[in-house]
C-alpha cells in the first residue's frame, strides 16, 4: 500500500512579493517603486532595491509596501472561438 504524504506550506504575504516590484507607502522612500530581493527570516521584513537610486538597498516591513497592479486592457471586439466552435453557437444556426 502506498501513502502520499502532503506537506502544507503556509505562504506569507512577504513570500508572494518576492521578485516583484512594489510601491513603498511609508517612510523615507514613500511613493517610490522598489524590487523585492529577499524575505528575511522573520517572514515579514523585506530587502528591497529602490528604483532609480543607483541601487540603494532598504529593509522594510511588509506592511509598508503594496503590490503594483497593472492596468488590464479589455478587448473591444467579441472574441472568436474559431470556425468550428463558432459554428455551434446558437446565433450561427440557420
């Protein structure tokens, strides 16, 4: 008989931000963009590289940064599913 052992890992917010660009909300670098380089051992502190500052490094708590959400451009035309799929849609029936 085989047993599958599953390990449940709790992923922290700081780990989700690793290798992502974030916006700094508080402190000396408020309003600046930074790249998250490392998550410290406490699981809350981030080592970030501040953009456009010649490589300045700062340590920040995860509560002082926020994710950068890129704008989503929605299609202005109806999406085509291809000739085969479109032929079975109700509005294409004779």
